[in-house]
């Protein structure tokens, strides 16, 4: 059996068992992430030479150059036999190359399949503003963005432009015309792609990751002229989102302007965590949701970030929710264990009180304090 054929056998095992990741290290049997565990597959190990041969087949010349220069490279892999895609990374360790493949959903997942808050579907259909999807690495941010685009594609006629590195979910045009640009293949860099994007007349702009002052400033400018901008950001709480944004800008005068414009154009911030389900094999998302209502925007404008949790609790009927209320809902639905819920909470004692029916954080005046 050829090395590439054997790779497909390994990936088939992951698909069959609904694993999340598969790891290849020279001289060690492949391992798979299944729920919260990394387990060995009953398959033979690849040699260093075999992994090098795989990398030579899988990467294009530009990606090979990046791997040699940076010692790591991201790329996409389409498994035609199973009609599904993998996000992959090749990297050096101890002088040898290792590989990690992340299994993506077959097709484009829906909000119902992902168990995401329904309010996010409504937000995705808004005409303009900025939507930020926050979370740690591997928290499902890209999949949530894909679900938002699916909702648009099924409902409204728009021109959607994405900038991704790499492209993970491929969208087929339905109501929307969706054009997906991959860094390296379709654009030299995020910077060069952003430079000409407005001239390409998009209604919706998707930026794979909000990573610097340039991308965030572009998002603000695009939202102010009536575009909807969707992006991900590495942050594990709402306060970290704002810390991350501020870190993009050094001068205090810049930060003042950014807060003012972001307050005016923010549509939604959601923070995600993936929690191991009761079956121990699959994940379910917990999500904090902030919507850009008057109170939230005023708190951002006044930099009262510490008051956002109370504002979210006060606006629960609008579709907002704290992370603990989301975790509580998953526990009540029997999707996660009590131990998992408490471990995922940033305020375990408050969550335990909620589990006992004790209300936390009564409605309180939060503006003009």
C-alpha cells in the first residue's frame, strides 16, 4: 500500500469514529483526539521518510517554501473519497516533520446541528456592523462563521468575500455569490487582499482572523460604509476581546478613536468554548453572547467593560447570555455532566448556585454609576 493510500486509511478511521484530530509523528503509531482524550489508533507508524514523502505530495511549492522558512505551515486537504475536508498543519520537531489533521464537518453545518444560540442566525442576516467570534484555539470559531454564511446563503441575495488562511469550508452559491480568497493562492497577504477588497463591491466581508491594527481598522471602515464584517479573534472572555483590540494600537489617541467607532458599529461579540459531551466522544459549544444594544454600546464607549456581564444578564430576553448561563443550559439539557460544567465555569460557586435555582446578579442599574 502506498503512503498516500495508507494516510487515507488513517483518516477514514477518524471519520468513522467521529474524532476531531489525527496526529502523525515519525516512529509512533497515529493518534486521534476523541472527546477529551488523545488515543492511539491500531495502525502502524509512519517513518520519517514516509512523512516527508506525504508532505511532498500534499504541499504546493509555496507551502513547501513556508515550511522550510518558518518550520511550520497550515494547509487544507480535501478527502474526495469521503467528500470532506481537513485543516492541516505540518511542522518540525526534533528535526523531523510531524502532521496534524483537523476533521471539518461534511458539508456546511447549520445552527441547529451545532446547537448554537438562535440569535446568532438573526445577527448573521443584519445588513451592516461588526461580528466578532472569540474563543481559544480549536473552539469552533471557524465553524460558527461557516454556519453564519450558510444562513445568509439560504436566505438573502448578497455578494460575500472571504479572506482565509487556509480556506476550510467551501461554500456553493445559492442566494449569495460567495467568493473565497486563500492567502498565498489568491492573494499575497492579508494586507494586499484588504487593500483592494472595497473595490470588489462586497456586501459581506469575512476576515479569517482579526490579527492586527490594519485588519481591525479595515473592519471599522467597512462597517461604517454599510458592510457587514465577520471575523474571529483569539480571546476567552469579552474583556479579553477588548484587551486584544487595544493591543493592536499603541497610542492612547488611537485607542480612544477605536473604542468610539467600535461602539458605534458593534453588532455582536460571542465567545465560545467546546465542552466534552456526556458520551465522552463529541463536543458541544457553550457561548457567551453580547449584542450591540444601546446599553452595551454605551458601556464600551465609556470603557466600563467590567459592567458588561450584568448588562448581559439584564438583557437575557433579547438573546444575550453569559457563559455560565449557556453552560447551565447545556447541563439542564443533559448534554454535559455537572463536573464538566463546573470545570468550564469561570465562577464555579455562582454556577453551582444557579444549579440549585439561586438567582445570581439581580437586575441592576449599570449606566450613570
